[in-house]
């Protein structure tokens, strides 16, 4: 699929099932904490509590008169102004009168209330003469114990702060416990344990990986009837490693094995072993195997094994880090149990190339099962499984959908069925039609339509000729995937238009001519722009990136160059996950002074570009006709495009 790209937005969303050439190229919500039934925790409650405590302390504990100098306080005693003094450890408080009586005159009705009137306050100093002065002047003085205030001080100074921090600590530990950070349980494994009989997944629920299922049937048979293997002296593999691209059903296969065998199932991710504390991973491995032995026969499934099983050979950091300790403990545990104990280890990874060789040797993960992308029949079977709960129209052709989804994995196909159901509801239908499934494919490959995005008329013309250039070159290139749809309706992240090509069959090898044909199709958009408008735009940025990558791999990986023919200039090699998941290249194995690669890429692309531009020039009338029709309708399907091309068959000039 070719697209006109907007360089200011993300682009290059691509499924390997087809090519698309786009023209132009709130954070997660935390779970609510409910410590008391339905009451929802909020930081606003903490703020209200703090403000309330401060106000209480200010209003009730700090309602005091301002202090005066000690000498002034003593002078007022001598002058007779102060009649009574209240002595405390912190302050001397002087009152101007003895008492004021309130209430009725008869105590039998209501007792008298003596209310002191505070007027002066000072901080005491070590002055023995103050008592003599008060005795001489006849001032009443007495000491006051602040027991009530002491209790309040203890409450507000110690009890409430401690209670507050205990509450916060409990709250944080609850959150950290959910994330595996509870320091009180760091040594416990975090495996999800599914009891025997609770797994409902069976091999009938898995499609498209028949060869992998056959490999795992033996594991199930051993768990059900191990005696026939032990009687003959055979041993079942201790570990089975499921290898394959993301979304192909490795986890589903592991659950199906546990469901068919009817045994307990321990599921844990490789990342769950490693924590910030040293030794936690190894402790969790020991705890996991201890629990598994107690529940044998059972299955241990470790997802994303590469998180803890990376090779120790190229460990740049060195040292005995946490991940390496976890791996060492896993190796020891796998060696430590008897192969006939009924304990089977399944693991899954999409990066087998980075695993430590000690994991893959016989006696540990001695059987590797490839869970590859499904073929045509497999895709159709997967579609039928996922479409069972969906109301499909009798007119739906799942075989046609399978042909249009070459390179899709099981997760992609399940998503297409779900998206089609949502699109049908959005359109007001109660059943899923074929058009919903086709739109779901386009949405998965190219993104959601953005019909509200407004482009100027000049931009629409550039996009239309760009996409028509892609489509015409695809039609003129022998062996190219047929054009299924052309559109100038913006989609996805920055794609202002796209040309959708879908292969008619699964391909496993590609010839040099076919690679050059892919380069021609990608260059068709820019060549059409330059031919019609006499200028270039940024719309071909995504196309040029793909062109350069294909040309570079032809020269460096596939040995398809003139000077270094049949020679690989890099030892990166092809990934066992396919071209969609290339191996990382950390250094180049050719000379720094060798400029041949860059020069050869430039010459190859320039030659193909001139050929493409020449063909479009010879068929400029057809280019204008299709582009005008595309501007009028915005979308052309396979039949409309083919009719326009066939109608001008006599005038078409194709590649020599």
C-alpha cells in the first residue's frame, strides 16, 4: 500500500499482508482506591484534614494575648494594676481584677461563675524577687497545670501525624503490591495459578498452526499417560519453547495444552521475576518451582522468556546483575527436577536469537516449536473461529477476506472481526456484511478515515496524481501485487491518501526483479508529481525511506550488486521472524572507506526512477484520466481501476 505522507505526523503504519503507500506521510487512569467499601480515596480529603487541624490549632490552642516585656509586667505588679497572676512553665499571665461574678444572685438557682479577665502576658525568667513583690502588693498568684493542653499537644503532635503517615504507607503499599513492589513479599512468585479443570481452552480453539499443535500433542499425551513412555525408557522433553512473531497464538497454545491435559497451569511473564531488589528474581524462581512440584503434574508457562533469558556472552555491563542471577537460578531449577515428575515447562518468545545458549541445550528447552504466521487455509480457519459469536450475513465470504489478509497473524484477524462488528453497529445494521470486513481490513492497515480533514484543491490534485502514479506503475509491473483500492481520503497518522495492494498468494521468497518492481511502485508517486507539476513535494518521504531500505538490503544482504555480487556485506542476516522483524546491526563488517554501497544505492534508485518517469510520460493521458476520476469520486476500487486501464489497453506502454 502506497501513501502520500505528511512529514509532520507519524506515518509508516504497515501490515506485512499488503503494502500501502500513504501520501505525505492523557495518561492512563489509575485504579480508584476504596479502603472503606464504596468510599473513594482522594487527595482532597488529606488536604481538608490538614487545613482543619491547622484551623483547630490556631483557633483553640493559640487564642492568647500578646506578650509584654518582663520588666513592664513587674512594674504593673508594683503599681497595683495586676491583682492576680497565673504561673505556668511557659508564661506568666496577669489579670487586672480578682473575679467577675455572673448568673443569678441565689446560688441555689444557679451557681456563681468566676470568669478571669486576662490582660497581660510575659515570658518568665529566673527572678526570685518576683514572688516577694507579689507578696508585698497582696497579689494572688498560683501555678496552673496544663494537663488538658498536654493531652491535646500529644494528640496533635504525635498521634495524628503518626496515624496520617501509617495511612499513607498502607495506601502506597497497596498500590506497590499491585505492581509487584511490596517489600514484604518480594520473594514470592507472582504467577497466575489456574486450577485443574478451570481452563476451557482446547486445541479446537486454536487454528492456523497445525504443525505446532502436532508437536504439543505429545506433551499432552505424556501428562495424561506417562507410563507408556517410561516403560519403554523414553523421556519427555523437560521444556518446550514456543517461538514465533507477536500475535501468532503462543500463549493460546500453552493454555490449550493445559486445558487438554487437565492439569494445573502456572502462568508468569519473564518481567515478573525481576525487581529493583537484588536476589528477588532468583527467590521467585525457587518459589515458583517449589509450588509447581507440590501440584505436579502441572505446566509452568513463562511468557516473554527473553526478558530474563538473554545471553550472558555479550553482557556489556558485566558483573553478576539481577537478571543474570535469575537466569542462573532458572537453569539450576530446570536441571534439578526429574523429567518424569509430570512437570512441564512451556515458554514463549519472539526473540529466540538473544536467548542464552544454556537455555536451548538438550535437557532444558530441548524442543523449539515454531508458531509461524498462518497460511491462506489457516487464516480462513482462524476467521471462522473468531466469527462464531458474531452475526455474519450469509453473503460474507471469509475465503476472500483470508486472501486479502496475507501476512496477518491471529491477533490481527481477531481484531478485524471485532472491528467489522463495531462498524456494522455504527452503520445501523444488526449483522456484519462483507463491506464491514473489508473496511475493517483497511482500517487495520491504513488507519481510520478522516473525512473531516480539509485539503486545498491544489493539495488534492497532488495527492490524486501521486496515488495514480503508484497504481499505474503497479499495473504495468509484471508480478506486482494487484491494486485493490485507490483513495485520496486521509487516513490514520498523517496519510493524506493511499494505494492499497493485496497479494493474491502467500510468498516466501522474492526475486531480484520483484524487488526492483517494488521500488518502481514506490517511486511512481514522486515521478507522477514531477511529471505533471514540474516540482517535488514532501509527500514521498515515506516512499523514499522504503525504497532506500530495499535497495540497501539488496546490496548488503542479498548480494544483488554489480561489484560485490553474491557477497553479503553485513552479517546481520535475515531474522527468523521474517523481514518485518530484522536483526539489529550494531556494527558494519565492511570498510569505513567503502563508499560503494551509498553510490550503488543512488545509481540503482536513479535508474529505476528514470524508467518509471518514462513509462508515466508515455501513458500521461491515462494518468490524467484516472487522476481526474479519482478527484471526482475520491475512491476507486479494483474493478473501476481495472476498467479504466483495460479501456486504454491499446495505448498503454509498459516496461520493456
